[in-house]
C-alpha cells in the first residue's frame, strides 16, 4: 500500500467496526476477515477512478461482505467435508485381551498404590498422554512423569 492508501485506510478504519456491528458479527472472530476486504476496497477505491462516484463506505461494505461470505462458505464446505470423512471412519473394535490385561494390571497394582497413583495408572492405561493427565489432574507434567516412573518401579517390584 502507498502512504496515501495507508492514511486513507486509517481515517476510515471505523468502518470495519461499524460493518461488523451492523451485521451482528463477532469482532474477535471476523475482524481480520473484514479487514482484508476493507484494505482491498481502499486500494481499489484509490486506484480505480470509476469508483469515485460512489461513497467509499459503499465500496468497503461490499468488499467486507464478500470476504465474510466467502469465509463462511469455505467453513461450511470444510465442516461438510470433515463430517463426510468422519462418517467413513469406523472406530476400531475394542481388543478384549488388552482390556483384560489392563484390568488385571490395575488389580495387581491397586494393592501397592495410593489413590493418586492408581488414578494416574488408570488414565495412562486408557491412553491419556502425560500432558492430558497433568491438565486433568491440575498437576505439572513433570510431577506426573515422576509418579508414573514410581508406578513402573512398583510394577517391576511386583513381578520380580
């Protein structure tokens, strides 16, 4: 953008907020999308003399509307594609042997673990990552790692 275009854009910047308010569009969600349309309108308005017969706000509102409309259509297509994909994916049937093995392991560990360690072992066996366990339990990942290492030591001690 040229300096004149930047100055012009800064002078009329409130049009973005006016447009979003008029359309009941969330500013946090749509500001950037509307701003790109607005900046495109600034460049066109100042470089295409045929547009000078219209008010700038008309050109800007139309450009912002086009950008937001295109974004919404793209989001709709993305969600439809995601939905179609998810409908084709079949969940893997549970492995009964793995479930039994996990339950037996938890049963053996329950005798030597405290409640906190037992909960961590249960979550880990369900496939939770250390970060997910830490978030769910309000702990630091380092503490979860330390407790899980203690679990491994307890497990090894059981089967020595």
